[in-house]
């Protein structure tokens, strides 16, 4: 009888230990499941939230004043890091504002003045002064930004890049004739 009581009390102690261990494990699983659910909710929320590309409600903040048009020599390219574009003054004196991002995978392009081309350091794409593809794997020309000339000052609207499929002469902006 004494053995039976000892066994019974030992069984009760094991049952209590098993129950507390089970409660601990259940609590851990619930916590991990809650964390995983919170992470999924955060990812879905991040995916659905609109991206901020530095655009402001004030449109004038997106206009970059590049200075007087006569400051630029024909066949030159000037970098504007704060606007993330290059201002190209073409051979005929027209202006184009080209994105600094390669259309292949988005690498930042440097201008090579000796070769007179934009050369992608990532995958060897090359573009001419108009942003047209000289050497692939880039699938299309560089994106451009709208250029306007007011009072003989060049202004570039960086609020939206314009996607291109080829060069069009209407993309080039010239200084208006007159005083």
C-alpha cells in the first residue's frame, strides 16, 4: 500500500510537471505565431503603402534651376546630383535632362567626356549624349525629365521621370530667339 501511494504521488508530480511544461510550450508557440502574424501584416502594409520618391506637394521644390543657358557649351554634359539628372547641351545647342539611372538594372551612370558617352559600371551598357542605347544589355534609352527655358534660364522638372522608347526630336528644348 505504501508503494502504491508513493507511485500515485510520483504520478501526480509528473502530471503537474507535464502540465506546466505543456503550458510553457503552448505559450511559446502562441508567441511565435503572433510574431509571425505581425511580420506578415507589416510586410503587406509596406507593400500596399505608396512609395515616397522625395516628391512634395509644393511643385516648385521639384523644379531645379540649372542656371543661364549661355553657361553651357555645345556637346557637354553637366551632372546635377541633387536632382539626380544630367543636363546635356547637344551639338546644336538644344537641351535634354537625362536620368542618371541605367534602364537595365538602375545603376548610377557616369558620363565619360573622352568617349562622349554614359557608361554603366555594372553591366557595360552605354548611351550617347541623347540617352540612346549604344551598347546593350540596356533595353531602352535613358529616362528624361521635362526641360523648360524661362528668361534664358534652364529649368528642369524632376517631379516625374519620362519613360522613353526611342529618341524624338521634340524632346530637345532650345533657347527661344529674341532679346
